[in-house]
C-alpha cells in the first residue's frame, strides 16, 4: 500500500536520526510513527496513502495550534519545538497546491456537481476532498467554496 511506503520512509528517517544521534528529530519521528501505528490498530490493518496523509494533516494541525498557544502564553521554547515538529511533518505531506490550481479545482467542482447554492456545499466538498487531500487547508478551501456558493 502507498501508505506503507510513507510509513517505511518515516521508519528509515527514524533509523538515520538514531544513527546520527539526533534526539530532537528522533523524538518527533517517533511521535509521527506512533500516530500512524495507532490509526492502523484502529482500522485493523495497513493504511492507504489517503489515511496516512489524513493522520499527518491532523498532527500538523495540532502542532500549529499548540505553537500558537505557546507563543500567546510567552513560552517561546515550547513554541519553537512545536514549529520544528510541524515542519518535519510537512516534509512528508504532498506539495501544497497553489492558488491558481485551487481556484481551477473549485471551478471544476462547481461545474461537475452542478452546484447552485449553499445546499450543494456537501456535494462540492465531497468532490474536492479526494483531489486536494493533504495538499490544501480544507478549512480555507471550504470558506472559498462557501463564498462562491453565496454563503
């Protein structure tokens, strides 16, 4: 499975960090690997690429929010660690889509689903999600679609 290749890549990077005695990187990679393994146990088997990316996206969102909270509390050292982990997680995610590509996909989704108003929001997002998974902020994309549907 493709998700297994992502997991294998993380395991290889973890071994390299262990050999290099890079404790900071090793600790972060262990957290990522543990989250992937937990999701595998919940699902009763291996993860596909989309499921693995969803786990990484969730971890990235948690790190981003934690860093913001630490900064607001004046805890710069903890915020820096969260940002380090965030960048490490992002390195395993697919390349993000640029604005022009996102706009093209929204146009395509509106045309493909025949969306007329807010009641069609779910159809449009359902069409978009598998195409942008791991490559776009779903919250921002949702707001863009909502604006286009007049919501």
